[in-house]
C-alpha cells in the first residue's frame, strides 16, 4: 500500500512539474509574436523589444529556478530527506509547535 501511495505522489509531482514547464514554454513562444496591427500605434517598437528581451531572460531564470527546486524536492522525496528533517525537528523541539516551526523554517 505504501509503495502505491509513494508512486502516486511521485507521478503526480513529476506530471505537474512537466505540465507547468510545458505551459511556460507555450507562453514564452507566444511572446515572440509581433505586435498586432490594431495596437501597433500604441506600443513603442523599441520599448516592446526591450520588454521581450527582459521577459525572455526572466522566463529563462524562472525555468532554471523551477528545475532546481524540482530536483531538490525529488531528491528529498526519494531519499527520505523530509522524514529525516522531521525526526530531527521533533528531537530538538520541545512541543509539536516548535518542531513544526523548525521544520518549515529550515525549508
């Protein structure tokens, strides 16, 4: 039973992360479209190009950040890091509230 729950959690976590990356990729590709003719007089071409460069760099950094958070959480789940952290917090904390604060404070 426990292995089924573990596999389900891992599958859900990986699936949600892949879906999030796919949606981010679609959004990034949509930003490459030129300004529609209807609103081309409203937007300054240079400002729009600067925004696209900034947006692309921000998106790349965000994907990089999400990828490493994903790896960290995946490694913690696979090797029992959350359980070890929980046991450590419970051994130090005098009450459940202190242990909870320690656990989430470290994360």
